[in-house]
C-alpha cells in the first residue's frame, strides 16, 4: 500500500496532526474543508451558500494536488451549523456536482472550530492507479 499526503500549509495541519488529503491505493480522502482563503481567513461569514462554494473550491484544489478532480468524487459529507440552511448549501453543492452526483450526507452539528464558519465539507474520490 502506497500512502501520500497532501498538505495546504495551514497551521491547523501541524497543530491538530492531519493532512489536507491522503491518497491511498487510488482513493483520495479530503479532510473536512472550510471556506478559508490562503491566509486562513474565513470567507463569506454567515453565508452558507458562499461558504459551501468556497469550501468546494478548496476541495477541488486539494483534489488537483492529489492528481484527481471533482469528476472523480464519489462521496461528500456536508456539516452545517443550521440544517435550515440546507437549500443554500444544497444549491452550491448542486452547482458543483450536478452532473457528477456523488453519494452525500448533510448533517447538522452544534458548531465548527470558528464561530464564523457555518459549513464544512469532506470528500472522497477514486482515481485510476495508472495515473
């Protein structure tokens, strides 16, 4: 089994002890990803649509560094701090995955690590081992 880690360089990875993504045997597992910019600032504070859209852009970036793309995604998990935001979150997810249609779950959680965050996204992708 070959294992490769993909990092984003954020302070959270070394503080908590995780990687942005892990690639093992043609599977890419993307860690919980939020709507932050390159400096770690929250984007779209309080806006579930904008945060989902930005988090999915960050997921796409991690997938690209892992040699995958959104088209390879087979599963997403959406963690929201208010399930009543499901339509806004779902709209951003559909805009990204409408034709791909991965298996997905949307779960309400009490809170995320930063009170300004309202959405966190995980993704799993499968890529050909040949490349």
